[in-house]
C-alpha cells in the first residue's frame, strides 16, 4: 500500500493505493490531448472572427479558453 499526500486549496488529503504509479500512468495514457487542442482552436477562431459569435456575450470565448487551460493544468497537476 502506497500513500500520496497532497493539498487541495488548503485542505490536506492522502491517496492510498496498491500501485499509484501504474494507475497514474494508465490515467495519463487515457487522456485525449485533442480535446484541449479542439477547445483552443475553436475558441481562438471565434476571437479572430467576431462575425461567428452566436447571439451571446462576446466574453464567452476568452472565459472558455481560460477554463480549458485551467482544466488542463488541474488534470496534470
């Protein structure tokens, strides 16, 4: 049994597993990096061409880009 301590905000947690490293490797191999590429390309296209914006607030694309970036960092942290 292995333990891995980490903080989420200021709260300490500990993950216990028989083989943390192989489960982490399996998780990382299962990631589809294309998702983050798709998010980036589709929202950059909207930033470059305002005529493609749907009838919504023009701030959605920058926010979506920041969320996708933070999501990717959180996934890999």
